[in-house]
């Protein structure tokens, strides 16, 4: 039961250009066929030894390491002590809930508020996206819903 139905996000705001706006334009301009051609050309270049092509493919296929590797001495101490840092990190929130239940009594309400704010933010962004004019100067939408760039035959 909701006691207070006031929106959590109040006021008006103008949407400023963000990375997502620029990414949207990029996605409109580059068709999947164009991207497939770029990837295939890069793959062929990597096969014949182009280090830049190899690095680019590896970055997207394998990814960059998120953290530095631990020092060998740290690994040895962890093995000897039987500690696993990943298990400890994953168990920590559950241990905290067990040790300090009073601190987590409102967890469900907090999660509900976060979900409400996320939904309101999505509604604001959707409303603004529908209110702003869209341009299709560099592409047209075909009857199947796919984008076709100017100059391409359909």
C-alpha cells in the first residue's frame, strides 16, 4: 500500500546530449551489413599478421583484464591459509545480513524505491524521446523496418 504517491523525480529538465545520443546516430548510420564487412576485413587482416587488427579483435572478443594480477606471494599465502577472496567477497553481504539484521530490515523497501525511481526515469526519458523530432536525413526506413542509407538500392 502506497501512502505517498508523489513522484520521486520532480521538476523539469532538458535532455542534454550524452554518449547514448551519439551512439544512437552511429547505430543509425552503420548497418549490420557494413559492420559485418568491417569485422570480416579486420579478421582477414589479423590472420595475415596485422597487430592492430589482432589487438582490436582481442579487445572485443576477450576483453581487457579488469584488475591487476595478485602478487605470487599473495597467492601463496591465500593457498596456505585456505582463503578464497572471491568466495569471501560474494559471501560478505549475506554474512552482514546475518550478523546485523537490524541494518537490513528496510532492504525490500529500499529496493522498491530504487525500482520506482528507475521506472520514473525511464518514463521521463521515453517521453522526452517521443517529444524530440527525429531525423532520417542520412537514412530511410524500408517497409521491413530496416534502415537504408541514401544511395543504396532497395
